């Protein structure tokens, strides 16, 4: 089961568009709603997963000028794992696909269960993440899942993960890049878009 089928819902203050339904329009990967291509975010850099076999679990991630920023490879054994590499083919993250997946981002996030890394809130309206000593909140809406600072007033926006007919993309703001969140976005997108239970 994925977080949306388990009841990850809109915040009570959010009025979902009439033509959008989490249940009626499931995504091809099961963790985001299927929608039209999202609008671009000003002052953000867009990255795209380019699958080699129809799955983002075996893909390259391209950025500006179609430059390759990351490579994701996943073995096909029963106790499989995914490795994320930079353009120099250095491993920068690993996901072990156990019953409860285990994730590690080398030098950024120590090894832990995915449910601890992207913890579902009590009311199931968002996921909480702690990286580099800072707390963040992943908030879904009708078109994407956005990453925000945890603040009761004017939370800061750092980027978003989106899915459309054309595939999976994410955008990171300049502030998000300055905080070193690029690798975090890649791994979060893999977990949220993989179609597997991460809780």
C-alpha cells in the first residue's frame, strides 16, 4: 500500500479541484495523483527521471541542457536494493527494498527505515523529514508534493515532485540547492514514486 491509498489526504483547509480525486485518478507509480503536467516554479531548476525500462528505479536523472546528474540502478533479486550514483559513478545513496525499506544518503542521512525518513503525520496530511538538523514537511496538493519548512506562518517552499503523462520530474529552488537538498529530492522522489509500501 502507498501513502495515498492509506489515507494521505488534503489538509482540511484545502479545497480540492472538482476534477481531481486521489482515489479516482491513481498515479502509475501509486504514490502521487495522476495529473496534467505541472506549471514550472520560478527560480527553480527542473530535473527529469528518464527510465531505461519503464521504471524510475532504473533510470538517469537529467537537469539543465539534458545533462546527467544521477544514475539509479536497482537489482532484480528478491532482497533488492537501489543505488544512486553521481555523474562520476560514485555511490551517493542506497535504498534496501525490505518489507520496510531502509534508506541511506551518504554523508547526509544515516541508515534508517523509510517510514522514519519520510514519517507520515498523525492526521495523514503530510510527511515530516529531518535532514541536516532541519525539519521539513512534504505537503501534497492536486498537482504535486511540495517540500516546505516547518513553520506555522509563511512556510518556505523548497521545491516539488510531480508526475504527468510525460513522466516524473522534480524542481528544486535556489534555497533548496544552497541547503544541499538535491540528493534528498532524488531519494525522496524514488521512495514516493516507486509504487511500493514505504511505511
